[in-house]
């Protein structure tokens, strides 16, 4: 052990052989991943670990190991994505450890300071904006908060809304009837529901109309009471559409509006309803704003680098 190295013991509780099997991975692959990630050495004896390395790296690896063991204890499969999330160390020490959402299928907790702030804001304000790049957990956490509110009977239904035009595609050029055309754009919302509630429960709630997934146009003329409303990809709304959405909210409801101002797919002459609403509403009492960045990305590590590269290129070309 070098002069600058330390050795720390870590006992994992509860002691459980099945949890430990998932935790260490095949041929200790999960422990090897953490060793490489934090430049430490890990020695395992049952549920007791010895960690060797610099003090800072030991502290980071301990936090990641505890997070990984907790995930394994929930019966979740440890995938590459899980490992990335458990070793996602930015702002880890500043998270609100009390914020956790328990759904029938899994426990969901924020992975960054902005994610923690976002969930706190949803708890404290009736209207919330989540603004930032793809992969930062905006949609997923909003759906989790909606599921939590429904299961606790704080709202009577969940309404998930998304503009049906993006990425250069128009509905008229997609095959099928309206529901078939809209479905591809709403798939991220379905995926989140299935993961949190399971297929049978989700299908039952959809059939009863307790969970409603619809294109933006279906909001017109409605007043939505006792509902948790999520508007996803809101950067692709027009000013008129955004005003319509904001004025649909009724009593006992929560409204979450998510979007990414760097991925506007509207014609250039049309201003995004999201950017316009930020100018109009920001600073209004009772409205929460959370701004995400590439640091909050919880997808593959390369996604963060790609987002930063595009941001740098776009800023450079503006000069």
C-alpha cells in the first residue's frame, strides 16, 4: 500500500447470500467495474469489504457500493445502466436522502442535485417546469411523482400529453389511424408506467381512463380537476398551444411541463411555446423551475459527452 493510500472496512447489511450474488456480479464483474471507476482495490469476504485507495476515492466508492447493494436488495437486475447510475457521483453528497418514491415495482430516488430539486419542487408547487437535455430523468421522475400521487389518492387520474410532431416527422406521413400514429411519440411515457406499475396494472388503469395518454390537441376545451398532468417535449408546442395547456389546469391538480430548448422541431418562423412561457411566467409565485444540464444525464456516459460537444459547437458557430 502506497504512502497516500488508506484501507477502510465496509460491512454490507443485511447479510444475504442472494443479494450478494447480484451485488458482486458474474466473476466479480461489478466490483471490478467500481475498482476501475474509482481507482481503488476491493477485497471481499462475505458481506465484509476492505477498500484500498486514496481517501477521496474510497469515500466515492463506498457511496457507490452502498447504492449498488441497496439496488441488489430490491431484487433489481444489475445492468450496465444500473452500474452507471450507482457510480454517478456528481452532487451525490448534496442530495436530499429523504426523497424516495416507492412504486409497486421499484423504489425511485434522485441521482443528482437537480433531480432532487425537481422532485422537491413537484412536491411544493402546483405548476412545474423541467428544462434540459434528453436523458436527465425529467419524464421518468415526473411519471414517478404522478404514480405516487395517484396511489396515495392525492389525485384521481394521470394525464400524459405530448406534441405529436417532432424529429422532422409529421403525423400525415406515418401509417395507421390516429391512435397508432400518436403511440410512437408517447412510447417513453408508456415505458415508464410499465416499469413502475407493471403491465397488468398499467393496462387496467388505461382501460378505466384513470391513466390517459393523449396528443396535445385532446386538451382543448377541457378543464382538468384532481389530475396530475405531464406535458412532455413541450419545446414543440406553439405559443397558443402552451397557453391552452396552462389554462386547462383545474382545482386539486398538478401540472408538470418538460422540454429541451436545444431540440425544437418547429418551423423556424414559429416560436416555441416553452421558451415563450419561460419569458412570461418565470418569477411567478407558485410556479417551480428546474434547469437540468449534461451533468444530470443518467444514460450511457457517452450521452453526456455528446450533449457537451453539440453545445460547444453551437456556441462556437454563433460567434
